[in-house]
C-alpha cells in the first residue's frame, strides 16, 4: 500500500471513530477531526509518539464534553480558523495528553470566570441517603450543573449537557458529604450507568466508590464493586477497600484486584479466595501468599511469589504465566486453557485434562505425563522431546523445541509448527488438515505422500526418497537444501523452489503454480525438466526453457525485485532475444503483459 493510500485508510478509520464519539453531531465530528482525529491519524501514519500510552476512554469523554460545551457557548476561539475553516486552537496540539492538559486549564479558567452559586443545593433534590450525613442529590437545572462543573472541574456544566435535563431517561447525580461538598458525579441513562467521574474527570477515590455502594446495588451494576475500582463487595453484602480485605474473601461474581492501591502502598492479599466467576490479580498491588483460589477462571500471570504454593480449584481457565508456582494438584480438569508460559513449574501433575490450549512455552518441563489430555499444546522453547500420549490435537506449536519425533498416527486439525525443532522426519500416515510449518530444521525426511493443507520447509535441509513424491496441497522449499535429481514432484497447490539449493531440477514437476526464481541461489542454465503448470515464475537471469516445459496461462519473470507477467509465447520470444529490448518493462509492454508487483 502506498503512503497516500495508507494515509487515506487511516484517516477514514479515524473519521469512523470520531463519528461514534460525536453521536451524529456533524459540527462536533468536524471539531473532533480537527483535533483528536488528526492527532490519532498522524501518530498511526508516522508511528510518532510510540511511547505514548493509548488515550483512555475518560480522556476521550473529557475532550468531547469540552468541545460540546464550546459549541453550546459559541466560544470565541471557534471563529479563529485557518483557510480550511479549522479552528487554529485545535491545530496546535501534537498529542492527546497535551490536549487533555489544555482542556483542564480551560475548564479551570471557565470555572473562575463563571463562579458558582453560593448555595450548592440550588436546583437539586435529595435522591438517596447513604448514611453518616452523606447522600446523593439529583441535579435538576443548568445552574446546578454549572455548580457541579465548577466544583469538580469537569464539563458537565457550561451548557454541554443542559439539553439532557429535559430527557426523562437522563439522570445526573452528585455525591455530597455532610457539608454539601460534591465528590463524585454520576450520569445515568435509563437503567444504565453511563459514567462515574471524580474531580477533573478522574476516577473517584476508593473511599467515595465505597460510599456509593448502596446506589450501585440499587441499579444492579456491581461492576463498580468487583475490585476494578478498588472496592470489593463479598457474598454477605459487606464492602471492603483493598487495604481491609479479609483473610477469606468470597464473592458471587468476578473479582478484579488490579486497581491502584490506596496511598501507593501494597495491601495484604487474602489467603483464600472463592469467586462465582473469574479472578484476576496483579502482583504490584499486593503482598502475601495465596493458599487457595476457587473460581471459574483465574488469571494470576506474573504474580511471582503470590501463587507459589497456592492450590487451585478452577473449572474453566487458569493463567499462571510467569508465576513462581511449583506444583499443580493431581487430577486437575479444566474446560478451557492452562497458561504456564515462563512459569517455575518443572513437571505436570497426574490426571491433568485441558479442554483448551496447554501452554508450556519457555518452561523447564521436559516430559509430558502418560495420562495427559489436551485439546491443543504449545511447547516452544522447551526441552520436551515427545508428545507423549497426545494423538488428536487442534494445534501443535513446537518451534525451537527439543521435540525429536512425531507419532505416525498423529492427527492435527489446524497447524503443526515444528520450525527449528529437533524433529528429523515426517512419518507416513500423519494427517494435518491446515498445514505443517517446518522452517529452519537442520535435517528432515519426508514421506512419499504428504497429506496436509500446506507444507513449509523453507531454510531446512530436506530429504526426499528417489522416485515419486506427492503433496496434496502447496509446498514451500524456499531457500531449502534438497537433492531433487531423479524425483517426480506432484503438488496440488503452489510449489515454491525460489532460491532453493538443489543439485538439479526434479525430473518431473506437476503443479498449478511453480516458482523457480533464483534471486539468492545459483542460476539455471536451462530449464529442461518435464514440467506442466498453469503459472511459471523464473528469474530474468535464467536461460530459456526447453520444449518439455508446458505452461498453460502465463510466465512471470522477476528482475531487480519486480515481477513482470508475460503471455507464454511472449516470454519465450523475450528470453530467446533479450538484446532486442532495452528493458524488461518494454518487452512486457510489447508482448501485451503487465507489471505483476514487487
């Protein structure tokens, strides 16, 4: 794709994203494209600011709210535009972070100019008592929204949301302390919580989330109480902050312990966790050791010592990647994946059954148990030498492993990847529906018939028995080392011998597409094998081909990294008399061919 085409594609995607944010408001969409859309598109096109974090949804909403208020108030800067009608103010920002910082400054200036009502309860009504003098009040008027915006330094005021006050489905609430000071703002549409914001559109502090727990329960949205915002509600309805979690924690749904801890200090982790859904824990926030976790799904990847001696009762998925766990319980049965990539385990338990993928990549495990069951397996970068009892698998990923032998009765539904492994032979009878990737193997012997979706032996040392060889689909021998004299090769798909190091061409080739391009290998003086194909690809440096070569559709000639597609007779005449043409492009044009790409 050309740079201009890529730019157009990226800008179109940015426009689609801005359409979602602008919710059908054409002027808002235009302003977003002048600012946020432009920044995102430029960063994608030029890969600029690659160290910048992805903008958060809160930052995006912050910018949208500010632009909406600017439109409502007809801000003076909107009329100061360039020749394309774009407000110059929006063109000066190079990053989303710079734009958010300007929005914050502009909102503070607006709040100081407008001031605030002397009575914070003006235009409000009591909505819900929360105990100890705390409450939620409903914001009913534009003046009340302005007060909230002034105190909280976000964009709910200044006209941006005034129109929604008349919508019976819209509800704006403010968390007030006993003195009437606001600490969080809630937007509700129908029965759905649209947003919960603290000061300057940040997440409210944990203690304020905890205060609002009765409200979240009332509307049935317990996602704010599953740990994602630093607050957890147990099965008994008791609410905890991270710094007060009990020794035994039981929750009815999911548990996400990955919010920032209070005061930046590590919090004590419960010894026992039981959850009706999934459990996810981030190490940087907690200290201590887990003893037992019971859940449908558990993700404690990278938790180091936290899960070292933990027992798990998990029904679906377990992710222990990068952890220091040393042992799993016998007879562990999982319906989903078991992720152990880089974990400290040195052996697998007895009776292990994995209904999804078993990922052992980079572990010190070297032997698979005799009673192991798995739907798919990943043993890349391991010392595993045998697949053990596994015969029926969806995928086998064993690149750069010590895997040395494949069973003859192995059936792989999708991909068998043994690239740069110790495997030395593809046995007769093996069946791989999608394909084999065996790139970079030192020495690998092929059967007479290869029944696979595709076969990639590029950069490998390949041995074929003399005589007939058949591959039911395509085969890639690009840059491979192989003896082909005395062989007959039949392929159901593309046969790629580009840059292949061979003694001579096979005696017979039958394939719909044959690539003999020699860019990085010894040139062919004469292509004189018995070849039948629809498409033949060859190098411009090669000599002409003999009468036994039958090409039905076209010949592609590669020169200086470019490919030129010729009619068959035109290619023969060009190769027989190259000197008659000042360039291959001229010859291709003369014979009615076309440029086929790079």
